[in-house]
């Protein structure tokens, strides 16, 4: 296990993915080089400085890890992709691959000991990036889904009905046609793309009010990009990585069945289900337990 380190450094960083600037924060323990490193992938519409990201950094950096928290393209302070703001989906996977390349060039980092961690959409992106990029040695996915397109369809049909979901697909198709002709996608309020439950919708509006950089609008390209975010389809490749899944039993946004399906498909994966907890386990009332599980996994897989 990495020894406890008290003094840390924190600096803003930038790097590029497909020609677009990504902003991040690099936190590192002083006096430990090279150190194992972890990249944090935030949830849909969020950014690096809110919810679980800072908490993970506060736990792991004093324990001897370098932590890179990024704003995915079109979120927070990062530049939007050509497809618009807050597309995420498969775009976030590509962002993480670029983040690995950036991190491997930092003097504080042991390039052979890099892990990925994410929450919700970010958890799915971390899983898929680890499946595609062998430079990622370990992954922790909190509240992750296995198939973005299937998840989106199921949640819209369950919460608003099939007709509303079909209307979303048509709007996304129309936007893709316009984008192909003009290069400009349509943007809509985030709740018109993501089918939040009542509690999560209230939380969304609260987060928008409290955090000015929280994404309020999203490109309709999100629908297509989410459909390409399918870590479940790469389960065989993920079986070659240490994978820990952490999920709240009462999650209404990404039901626990998503984590159970991933666990069944990814041979050797570790699943921890937290009773009585909903979406957002890292900043829940059991956040301390979740941080213990996160550090324990990386201690086992990145420091040996």
C-alpha cells in the first residue's frame, strides 16, 4: 500500500483531444516520483470540480497517488467538440485515451501504473476506455451502465413513454441531417436528452443553480454518441483488467441491474452494492465507505 503523504501540489493543466482543448487539474504528492496515477471521469453534464471528483482526489493524493480530474469536451471549461457542447458518450472515451497519453508524459507519474475511475456516465466511459486502451491498468466504475443506447431507451420508455422516446430519436435524426449539411448540431435543455427521475431532476436544477459551469444545454448528437458507449460489448476485453463496480441498490437513474449485468459479463470483476443508496455513491451518505473501496482497489492493482 502507498504510504501516507501529507504535502501535495495542485496545478491546472491543458491538453488536446482531436484538436480541442481539454482543461484539467493535476494533483500530486510531493516527494514521491514516479507515482501511480488515476484519471477521474465525471458524470453527464458535470465537470471536474464538483461532486465525487474532488473527494476522490482528497482521498487518493495524500495516500501517494497522482490524480488528474478533467472536464470532458463541451463541459466545464473545456472546448466543445465539433458536434457541440455536452455530447459526451463515446466522445468521453476518446477524451480519456488522450488523458492517458498526456499523463504518461508527466514527470510525477509512473506511466506503467495508470488507473481510471468514473461515476455514472463517467463510469461507463472509464470502463470502455480501459477495454480499448491497454495502457489503463485498472478501473473503478461507480453507478455505470453497460449499454448507453439501451439504457437511454429503457429510461425514457419507463419514465415518459415510448412515444416521447420516439420523438427524441426523430429530433436527433433531424439534427444529424442538419449537422451533415451545415456543420452545426442542434442544442436543447439537458432534461430533453436525459430522462431524470423526479428526485434527480430536482438535483439537476439545484446543481445548475449552485455551479455556474454545470451543463444546462446539450447537443442532440448526445443521443448517437451515447449509443456508441457500450462497455458491455467489450466485456471480454475488460476481463483482462482489474475491474471494480460500485453501485447504489436504490439507484433510480442507472438501476443496479446495470451493474449486475456488467459483473456477470466481465469475468473476474468485483461488484459492491450499497443498500439504501441511490445515484451518486461517491458523494452519498456512504461516501466514506465508497472512498475506502476505491483506494483499496487501486492499492491492490496499481501499487503492487
